[in-house]
C-alpha cells in the first residue's frame, strides 16, 4: 500500500503542469471628458489616439464600431483598450476609456495613463 501511494503521488506531481502564478485580470476606467462637436469628431480622435499609442508602444490590431474604437494586444503586457464615444444627457458626446488585461496593475495603469496623455494632446 505504501508503494502505491508513493507511486501515485509521484505520478500526480509529474503530471501536474508547473505554472507561474497567474496574474489577475483587471480594469482601468477613465472618463476622458466631453468632446466638442459630434460623435464623428470623438471617433476620429479615438482612432488617432489608439493608433498613436500602438505606434509608440506596440500592439496587435484595431477595430471600430459605430461608437467604439478598440486596440488589442497592447504593450507592455498583453491588454486591450476601448475608447467609447456615447452621446449622453443633453446630446453631449463624452468619451470613456477602458483598459483590460491579465497584466500587472502597473502595466495596465501605464497604458491607461499613456492613452489618456495622447488623447489630451490631440485637443
């Protein structure tokens, strides 16, 4: 019986994959503020912001929907970002940024801060 338990325990240890600690998924959400003009102005600025970030820091691809602009596989780490341009109360366009990923909090905050910096430089 002892031999069986030792063999089973060794077999389980060998079969169990050795993995690094998993990084927790997290979100950073920023209110980028009211955007002068219409939604098209906001979307143009969002596309330019994501493109500029990816040019400077790297990333995978972008996508655009009617009121959202996405950046995928952004560096550092491997995270995604979306800039949203909803029309809110009073028919005003207000932009929001969300960065999500299984990266470190520092990497996610760096990306969000950098995207916000680029956004603000395009006023």
